[in-house]
């Protein structure tokens, strides 16, 4: 492991626990920075610049074809009322006590 290669070397004279904490902290910060939610739908796998909810031009061709085919069969208006409640302004975390 990278940590043991640094710490176990004879040339390292610093505090091994502090080095380990620094490495873990930096790794956690990098992961946090790379996981920014989409500002349109709050999904974590894309940004607002590529969100499919923005419209047909933001969808891949295969998805556009599926939607068109489905709408030809079932119509392009929902037959069941959809939930019109807007999502919370802040994403609700998985361990939150807030219920929907």
C-alpha cells in the first residue's frame, strides 16, 4: 500500500499518525469535490450541463427513439396524475430524519 511504502521507509522521521490522517483527509476532500450534485435534478452522476431533464437535445439518440416509440403507442400525455410537488431546495441526505 502507498501509505506503508512512505511510512515504513527508514528515511521518514515525522509523526506517522499525522501523515496517515493527512493522507486520508486529502483523499476524502478529493472524493467530496468530485461528487457535486446536478443543479437541475440533484442526481450525483452528472452535472446540470448534461442533465437529460433539460430537454430532448440533452438526451442521447437511443433515448429519444425510445421516448418517441413509447409516445406513439401510449400518447404523449400522462394518464395518471404526476406528483407536482417541487423537490426540496437542499438535497435530503440518506441519513436525514426528514420524511417525504
